[in-house]
């Protein structure tokens, strides 16, 4: 194996959207370690079993993946990159099977929800939730049932040697997932960058306004704000923020130092090169 070849942990089977995102982000020669859960992927990175991980953090239709926000706080790993992936769903079944033969469609609940209008229009077809998009194709193949189909990526059909019955079946084509690259070692980007942080506020009047003002007064662009319950503190919250800039920037350093005055907890999750979103 070449010295610079990397192994990256993902959640899901081979052929999953996470695998496609990892190969796009790290290159086609990357070795992929499929993990059964998000927790297992984080553990593989933290234990040094792999060089890094690529995990989804938000989808343009379904919103944030809250479990991964929680896992970012629970682990001592750094965000070192991001990747946007266009999600295009296919109906996949056994070779030679026509659409009229399908009686049941299985997939991950989000994939089924994103294809709801298309699937409801298929006469006599029921749906069933399973653990993974690519895993649904693996299950269809193993079952041998020619009336069964899965919803997954074109790559999943290739990986499991199955046939695409219909392509682009998602109800809304503006379907993108943003992934985060995580590693044991942080990076310090100096070009177009983002920084992700998590903080909790002291229980003072106007505390959240003061927290936001440390960025506004320095013209730092906030690109995302997410709140999560603070475990053990009823009706108190953690705030996850992404903003433009790097911790190498003195302006960002001053903003974080100012925020620390109001925060009961503050942790920088990582600064990383920013990938500008392009829909086309």
C-alpha cells in the first residue's frame, strides 16, 4: 500500500452515499472502512484504527443529523474538512425486473421519505424501513425476491451487481448532504476557511445576545447555528456554530476570547478549508 494511502471510516455499507462522499473528498484510491453506526465510525477514528472519518452532519431537505453533533462533543476529535454531495436516489432491483413487477420497496427512512411522492404513485407497492440505503440493495440481492426493490445510489447498484429500475426518483432535486471530515489531528487553514465551535452560556440576562455580538461586531459571518439540549441541565442548551474564518486569524482569536467571558463551556471543534457550495 502506498505510504500516503488513507483508510477512512464511514457509517453504512459499501455503496452508501457516505462512501461516494469519501471517495470524492479524499480521492478514488482511498480505502473505506464501513461501520454499522455513527458511534462505531467515531470510535474507529479515536482509537487510531483509521486515518480519519467522514460523517454526515446535515441534509438540505431533512435538516441536521443531531446524533453526530452529540458525538462531536463526546469525542476529542477535530473537524478538518467538509464535503457537499448531491443525493440522487435510484430504485434498484434484480436484473431483468420491470417496474410493474415490484411489490415492496425498502430503504433507510430518510430515503423513503425523500421519494415519498414517487413511491405512493406506484400501484400496489408497500414500503419498509431498513438500516441503510446501500444495505437495502444488499438485502434485495440476498433475498432473491424479484418483487423486492431498494432505494439507494447508482453506486450501490454497481457494487452489488443489481439493476437500476428508475433513476432520479427523489421528490425534490435540491437534495444535498454536507459531510464533515474528522481526525485525531487538527489542521490550521490559512485560506478560505470555516471554524466550528460548541458553547454553553452562563444563565445571565441577554447572554445569548452578547454571545452573538462578539461575531457581529467583528463582521464574522455565521454560516450555521444549531442548539442541542445540555444533558443534566433541564431547559439549558449547547450551541453549535459554524462561522467563516480560521483560528489562525487574530480577529477570530479576539472573538473567541470575548465569547469565553460569557460562556460556561467553549470548545473549538476545528478550523478547516471551506468548500463553497455549488448546486450545479
